[in-house]
């Protein structure tokens, strides 16, 4: 699997062929454990009315979906749809990229129905359709309606390279520090739904941590045109090229690389993002920010107003690749909300290599 071989999506929207046979993967444990009820109560009737044949697959353990799509005969399906939080889609994408025929496999249209407590991609897909904000059941119905319409467009993926040489594929975010801690520590509040993140934020604010590390990135204006045979990343052991920007600060409260508009249903993190804009939106917050100022940023993010706060500790850059090297010996790094190996990590964008069902 050479990075150099990644195909490039075009900008055209297409339509899933009719009748569209879809596999719907449901994690019955996701969110408040209501994913199956959400399906029978809201989605099943829509699919029946739209004459969309489907097969429901209930996942039984972690990585079940990853193993399933790695081995599945994909010629039977016109789309794979996930009814869960963002973690199940992460499994599906990495299962597709594990395959020998990954270049064809990753072209199968992917759909998302919000059934978790984060639902970042579902909120983003809804936002891209230029619909007014929606939450909970209303967001589910919006995504269900888009699924029935069957429009498909390109989706950027980001390859994330870990120190162990493992490579993961990400559709949403890479986080270190405050955001990663809140995401993982708030798992214990899953039963309350999306408000778990606010609870986690307040708990983590009470004992705000500073993390030491080195951050470098390749700004958009310095990036070569991405084409076949073009990897942007040096070896992790090598210094970054001169075209990269090395951040002077080494004390951070958070580093967040995100490539969708929403980080959660109620966190509109990148107002201008698109599913296929070819960009990693890099945010970092440096040490010295007060607790009230950090809380203000997150509250402003509900309406996408955090960049207008004029906070001197918040930096936002559009980049094509980045490298993060934690110095603080303990901490958490998450990719699409899942904990990965802690240590040096780097990532680059692959524009439009996957396909997403969207309005």
C-alpha cells in the first residue's frame, strides 16, 4: 500500500445506483445504547418508503466492523451505512484500507446516521447540505433523508503515522491535550448523550493541564501539488523539511487537527470546512490561557464564533501535513475519538479518496 498510489476524487456529485443495496452496521452499545431503537423508530420506515433494500448487521464487539468489511464481498453492496457514533465509521474505513483491493474498496459510498454521543460527521454532513442546525432525532431524520436521496460526493481522508510504523486512516480529527482528555474521560457520562462533552469539559477545566511538545506543519501555500508519487511526510526520525513551519511554543493546552466542520453535534469547529476541501484545519491553544477564556472558546464554538473571540492563545492554520512530538511523558492522543499509541505522530491529507453520501 504505497501512499503514492492514492487515487484522487473529482469534485462531482454522483448518485448511488437504484435500487441501492445497502449494508447498515449498527453498534447497539453506542451513545445511550439506543441505536437499534433509533433505527426501527425513524430510519426503517424511510428506507421502506424509498424502496431501498438493506441488510442490518449488528456489531458484537470492538473491531467487528473492521474485520467484517476487510473480508466482505463488496460487489454485493452499493453503499455501507453506519448507525452509531464516529468510532464505528473509523473501523469501517480502516477495514476497507486493510484490503488488498483497497483502491477499489475505498470507493464504496459511505453513509452516516447519528447514533452515538459525538456524531461529528453526521452534524458535518447535515451542515454541508446547507440546512439549518439540527440535533438529536431531527439530525437523524436529516441524515436518513440524505441517505434515501443517494447523492455521493468525495471525502478527504488523512493518513496518520505512529512511531510503531502503524498507519491509520482518519476522516475527522487528531487530538492531543485538552480535547483528547475530555473525549476519553467523558466516556463515563455516555448515558447522558451529547451533554457528556460539556460535563467532561467542566471537569477537565477544574484541573487544567499543560502539555509540553513540539509541533510542526506544512502550510497550504508551501505544499507541492499533490499528485501520484507524492508523499508529504519525511520519516518520523528525520527533521521536517525547510518548507514546514516549526511552532516556537512548546507548552500547549491542546492541539487539534480536524477536517470536518463539526467536532460534535454542538461544536461547530471549522465554519468554512467542506468534506473535500483538501485541508487539515489545525488549531492549537498555548499555555497561559485562563480557565474562563478557555471555557468562553468552547461555548463560542457552539455557534462557530470562537475565532472571533480574539483570544491570543488560540492559533488556527490551514495545513496539508503536520507532526506532533509530545515531550510530556503521559497523555492521550486520539484519532477520530479513538485512543492511539502515545508518542510522535505525523499526518497528511489525501484529497477526495473516499466517497460520502451527502446532500
